[in-house]
């Protein structure tokens, strides 16, 4: 468990290093490079080395780390290695679909890893300084990946705005992020259809959309032997393997409604969206479908 936690911690730590060490185009290039070889980072097996990398801040440190990874790594590794339960809420204002509020609840291993970086007093609560550290050094970086959120409106992919109202706290010992993603889709006399899906295109992290009001996915990701393995070759069948091993029911899920919904006719469902297929085209995500128009 300690080793696996350190593996995930390395991912978080390198993201911190990107924020502190780099800027401009070089930052973007190296972040993209990092995403494509994330599995390779699991070959660095010691938390001491990770701590050394994080404390030695600077672009040179990152380049040396990437070089050592390429020398040591011979293959990628099975995914996923992080599991996040996601709750979606469609928020309506006087004009239409204002946006989507999200709640992420992370697996215990990822929770411990994140707390190891920002939670110094170990009192089981996050203070304002720790929440701000999460916002600036972790969550804000996700804007470059649209917060693992993919939205189609009337069949067209949308460029998302920056998230708002970020908060973080611990719930039953698990790290929770909450935030709001603006969409600002004005309702008309005809139906608009918005499809909202949560996924990481690399499948390093499995995001599972839970049924509103439920207590989560009801699975233990560690039931998949590869979740904690550092020597399993990746393949396009990783999603099906993970789903079968842990008993993940991807027919679940949904989206709740909030705000001035009485002004509109609103219909919601969960549907697979083939045009959003990812991870070698092998995973077709289930998206929350929101159809709405003026009354």
C-alpha cells in the first residue's frame, strides 16, 4: 500500500513541479509529454526519490526526471490507478442551463497521497490554507484537461470555461473536491441537448458517475489485482478487465437538477455517446443527457 501510494504521489508531485518550475509553451509541451508516458513513472519505486524531486524545484529537475524514466522504463502499465466517484448536478438560472456542479470523492489511496502533501497537522480536517494549496497546486492544473469533463451541446464539443466555487474537504476519510463548471446555454422554444461525461482520456484515473443520492459506486478498486500492480502491461482491454474484476455497473449514474427548473421543460437520462470514445477508442462513456427548452 505504501509503495502504491508513493506511485500516485509521484504523479501529484510532478504536477506540483510543473506549476512551480515551468511557464509558457515549454510547460504545455512537457505536460503533454508527461500525460503520454504517465505509466512509465511507476518504475521509480522510492518515495525518497520523489521527495527529492519535489524539493529540488526547477525545470532542470523535471528534465532529469523524464530522462531517468525513459532509461528505466521498458513498457507502460495497466490502468486505472486512481478511482474517483463523481456526482453531477445541472444548475439552471433564469436563462437556461447555467452549468454543472460536480462532486468528486477519491479512493482512500489517492486521498492519503494528497494529504501527505498538504495536510501537516493530521487533524482530519482541512483548513483554509490547505484548501487554497489544493486549489492552486492541484485543482487549477486540471483546467488544461477540462477538469476531466467533456461536454457536447447539440452534438458539438464545447470548450469549457474555468471552474468556479472550488472547495475541498474530507468525507468519511476520503478527499472530496466540489466545483462548478459554467456552460451558459440559453433555453429556446426548441430542445437543446447537452451531454456531460466525466473521464480521463488516458484512463489513468477512472471517474465513475454515481446515481444521485447514492452512497457511491459500491466497489473496492483494489479488488482488481492490476490496480495496485506496477508490472502489468497496458492494453486496450483495461476498462473491461477493471469493470469485471471490481463488479462496476456502468449502467448506473445520473444527474440531479438544481435552480430555476420550473421555468423549463427538462428531461434527463444516461446514455452511451460513441462520438466521445477514448482510450484507443475502446471505452464509450456514459454521459448525462440533459434536454431542455422553455415552457
